[in-house]
C-alpha cells in the first residue's frame, strides 16, 4: 500500500488554466489511440477501473490519462459550486490540452454522460466511446420523478439530498441550481449526434442507474456501431474482478478495431 500511495502522490500533475480551477491528472505517454478515463459523480481518478486501465495501457504501450473533475479528488475548486457544464468543460480541457491524436473515452456513470458531450464537441478527436453504467440525464430524470411537493421543497431549500450508498451520510448534497443547470445538458430527448464506435457496459443489478439508460443511449446515438453489454449480476460500480476484465477486453477490442480502420 505504501508503494501505491507513493506512486499516486509522486505522479499527480496539474493542468493549469487561466480562468478555471487547476485539474489534477496522471498521464502515461504512449501510442494512439490514447485512452482517457472519466470518473463518476463524487469519484476520483484513483478508482479500480481507472488504475486497471492504466496498467493495461502501460502493458500495451498506449497513451492513457486519468484525472479529477473540478471540486473532486485532488483538483482545485469547490464541489458545491460545480455544474455538469463545468465538468463538461473539464473534459474538453483535458482533450484539448493533454491528449494528442485520437482517443477512446471510457466514462463511468456521470462520466458516461460527459463522454457523450465530449464526442459531440470534439468528433475529430474522440475515436470511440466505452460507457460503464452510463448515467445520461439520470440526475435530472430522477429529480423530475419526485412528487411535485418534494420538488418544490428542494427548490425552496435550494438543496437536494440525492440518496447514495457510497458515503457515510447516505446522500450526495446537490444544489437546486445544479439540477436546473444539468437540464441544459440532457441528451436523451433527441438523436445524439455521435457517430464513432460505442460499447455500453451495464450491470442488471445496478440499483443506482437503471440499465435501460444504456439501451436509450444506444437507441438515440446516430452511430451504427453500437454494442450494449449487459452483465446479469453486475452492480453499479462494475469493479469486481470479472467486471474489470470485461472492461479491459472491451477497450482492447476497440483498439484493435481502430487500428484496422486506420
């Protein structure tokens, strides 16, 4: 563990931005396509999926980047002031400033929503997408399913305690403004102009983000090269040994596919 901590501490760099908080990242040099990992809500770049992909890319000699969004992990900024729009800009900063050539984006949960936005904004740079429990529009959809009284109460208080089993409080605190802003980034209401190859992995035992969202994304994207991989026993985090193996193999197959297309 000590060695691991040293490795993480020593290798974190910061992308400095004149008008925005600095982003913590870890970059592995290598060949294209590069792989970029986009974490989930309140997660960071040191999760099992991120580090497993890094080890895999390292073994293949491919470039790899993992990073923390504004207000998360080691990056600067306040989580309370964050929005989906700000995090979207974080992803574009990483793509524009740190990534060379075509990239495969691997987005977990909220990261899966953001990877769609990145592919729309930077089609020339995003060569393929891999979603793990893609949470497209999920926070907004969940909010809108609440009883009207509950929605009104959240609006008045200005705070929504979004239930989660991933921290001690049992909820993430999101502002009402966060939800309002997130509505501007919903993608499932119309065709999604993404044409690159896409693989969507989802656990059917996911209690946080329904697997049906991956089906909706597959249905809405313009790309014809889309596979949805449902794992019957998979949970939300998809970080069991077999889940990680599936993720790595999926990325491996895409790297091969892009090589033959090139």
